[in-house]
C-alpha cells in the first residue's frame, strides 16, 4: 500500500509541475507579443481591430467586421498587408468574410509568420479582385484548415498507437 501512495505522490507532483510550466510558458510567450500600429482603408464595411500584435517572427490580428449598409454583402475578403519599418511589404493574408446581412457583425482572426513587422494595413476587397493562388505568395486564413490539421494529427496518433511501448 505504501508503494501506491509513493506512486500517487510522484504522479501528483508530475501533474502539478506540468500545469505550472504550461501556465508559465503561456504567459511568458504572451508577454513577447507587442502591440503594432494598424490602419484600415475606407470601405463599405466597418472594420474594427481589437488586437494587432506581433513578435520578431510572427503575429496576429483580431477584430470584427460590421455591415452598416442596407444590402447583403457577399463574396468579400479582408486583405491584411504586413509592412516593415521601411515600408516594405512583407506579406499579404486574405480572410474570407461570410455573407453579412444588414447590421450583422462577424469576428475575424488572422495569424502570420513574417519577420520584423512594424505595421499592418487592412482593406476589404471583392472576391473578383483576388490574385491567382499559384502566382503570388499569399495565404488564406480559414478555421476549417485547423480542424483538418487536428484530424490529421489524431489519425497519425491512432495509426502509431500499436508501436507505443506500454
């Protein structure tokens, strides 16, 4: 019985240390993100940025888009250009905006992996104005991609399960 108590103490110690390290790592990484300048070009949609933060190597932009017109908005994309201190375009991301009814609001989130970002410029463009996917270096931010990645990782773990040494 004392062996089980010792095992439980070790197990509990490992779990507590894991939780403390996980929470500490989260806050240390979160503190490296600095708020960046952003600008929103005039458009028919009301774009409000809640967060625009970046580290030396990557960053993210979160916010909301509101349809303040009397018509339904379809086939629109949010174009996010990332610039360096000298005004050099580092990269462009596109976020597909769902169909918005009049007065409706939608949340957007985009992450990017560009070095030395100084500011971000946002604009709303029509789907017809998108560049061809094969000719430019750009990426779409789509929440469905993250679900697919999780499914692939889960499938790989299930396939490799028989080879885990238990």
